């Protein structure tokens, strides 16, 4: 028996990882994985447990937001620069771990500037909500209620999935 194709979309963060699950091109589930620690070595066990408990593995595709470091006109100290670089490397490492752990058929990445541009969170949220079907809105709204102020993570995981499926 073959299963229908599905896609995992991952919006990585140092303390939270938002995951949207898509059956075909339809939003089926939305989860926010909370990391117990922010140090990468300690966090990976929590990421693996969260993925294994809350997300189906072996997807056809994993979509991940590509990490980009912006330096446009910044005058940061060397210490601040090193801290930002370290944070970016941690996020890239967590993204790679999530994608590899899920064992997908393929991994696709999109930088934020490509799929949402540099707009305020509220603009992204309105765009995402205007595209979802009524059934998807039920899944989406139920997930947002669960996470409160962290809802922007789930909005991004949903928006990235919509972009991947060219649902604009």
C-alpha cells in the first residue's frame, strides 16, 4: 500500500522550530517544537524527540528556510559580529539536522527574501491567511491558539509551504 505524498516545511529557530505538514499541497498539521536548551549539542536530542513524537518522518520533501546573514551597512563590533555568525551557524546546523533526521526524498531551501521579502510580521500573516482554504484555516487557527506570542513561527512555516507549492 502506498501512502499519499507529503512535505515537511521547517522554519528553524534557536529556541523553537515551526513545522508544517502538507498532504499533497494541502496544509494538514502545524506544530511548534520547543527546544529545552539553546546550546546546539543539548538541543539536538530535544529536536529529534520532538520530530519523532509530533511529526511523521520519511516525507517526500523537506522545505527549509535558507539561512542568510545580512551585513548591509552594519557597523557591529567584532564581538557582535562573531555572536551573529555563531547564531547563524547554530540555525544552519539545526536546519540540517532536522532535514536529515526526517529522511526525505529531497530537500529544498528558499531564503526569506525570496518567499516573503522584508515585510513586517503582520503583513506576512495577512498574506498567509488570505490564501488558506477554510479547512486549512481550521488547522492553522487551532495551532496559533496553542502558541500565543510565538505564532509568527507557525505563520512562517505555513507561508513557506504556500510559497513552495506556488500558492500565492
